[in-house]
């Protein structure tokens, strides 16, 4: 799938330093997977003159993917409540003047800066996030497991809150994107009303 951008490699090294996993091991918050990062980069690259938001910076892996791809006139604001991760992410992104790492509650901070052309929802309350995206803007949720990868008796086969949120909101044209590993997926939607 190609080499990782240098900024992403730097963020992954920061993750190792603070003990934040690069895989979804289920024991706590983890960094976004390369498949998610590449998808975010595809969307970020189209945000000409735009504004990108991220809820839950972690140490900046997703932000590094987006900053590496977004146009020169695009800005990114990412919010994290954990002070150790904020410090690590600011160090990773120190040379990126287009990126602001804010410490605080992700919804409150981004609501003050909305609307966004692209919003990556990866930490914090998600029930009102469609309001933060402009018409035509994109919303991405991480950490969904494809139905085919779930055990036969998993309740998530019929009822996954993230999938349900996306597919039930009439303001979004949405779909699930299964990553190349076939074990993880994300939800993406475009706000149309
Ligand atoms: C899955 S990790 C984020 C990974 C990151 N987006 C990436 O691409 O690597 C979730 C993060 O959200 C943060 N978080 C959870 N609730 C939050 C809130 N209400 N406001 C800000 N950050 C929050 C956690 O501290 C954690 O670092």
C-alpha cells in the first residue's frame, strides 16, 4: 500500500513512547489504523480552502495522515482531553502551522469552531456531531467491526450503535467502508441537509 508519510511515522513513534497501541487490541484507546489513515488522507486532500476537525487526537496519528495530505490552504483543529497525549501530539505536529492541537472536551471545542468540511469522530460524545459538519461535508467514525468478522452470536451483528447512527440519520448519505484487513471498518457519510 506504499510507504507511510514521515509525519505518520513520527506520530507512531510518539505512540510507542506513551504506550498507545497501534492496533485495536480492545484494552483502551488506540491509534487509527493505516487503512483508516489512508482513507482520511483521501478525504483531507479534497478539502481545498477547508477546515478539518478531529475529536480525540490521541498522539496525532490520524492528524498526521490528514496534515500530510491536505492542501496548503486547509486547516486542521484536533481536540484531546488527556494532557500527556496533548503534549505528545503537539510535539509530533510542531512544524505544522496549519494544525492546532487543543486540550479540552472535543465536542465543546469543535462546536465553537464549526462548521467543518471533514470531521473525524474518534473520541468524545457523538450524538450531535452531524450539526458540526457543513452541508456537503464528510463525517468519519472509526472502530467498527464488519459483520462478517464478528462471532456468530455477537449482538453487534444486528445492533452496532455507530453503524445504526450513520444509517439512520436522514441528513447523511452514508456507507460502511471495510478496510483491506477485512477485520475493521469505518463509517463515512456526507451531510446533505
Ligand atoms: C481512539 S483514540 C484517538 C486516536 C486518534 N484519533 C488517532 O487517529 O490516532 C481516542 C482519544 O479520544 C480521547 N477522548 C475521549 N473522550 C474525549 C473527549 N470528550 N474530549 C476530548 N478527547 C477525548 C481519549 O483520551 C483518546 O486519546
